[in-house]
C-alpha cells in the first residue's frame, strides 16, 4: 500500500549565513483534504450525470489526484542558485 507523505522538510541556506530549516507535518493536512473531497463528491456525481463525454474524467479525477500526491513520498528537490540553496524533501 502506498502511504502519503507525512513530513515536508524545507532547508534554505544563504552563502555566508546560517542555514534555516523547518519540518512541516503534512499528516495534519490529510484529514482536511479528505473532508474537502467528501464535500465535493456529491457535486462531482451530479455534474457527471449531465457531463456526457466528461463523465469518466470527473469521476476518476479525485482518486487520480490522490494517487499522484501519494506517489510523491521520497521526492527530493534541490535548487542551487548563485548565493542560496533550497532543499525540499517529502518523507
């Protein structure tokens, strides 16, 4: 089973200065995201009745979005500029 990312680690370092970093608990955001999806589910079902050829993308959009977000666990982004460096990782 694929688990969603639980933490976002952000680290910014400037040349000649101390590094700044923080950990953001994404675990606290998932209940709100799921509640919003449940809130919009009746609207998507109602829209799919009248959508015609857009019925399948409307019904599968939510699960596909969740699968895309959940597959970002382990993603590491490093951006290096001339005077600063930004490191983002999803754990």
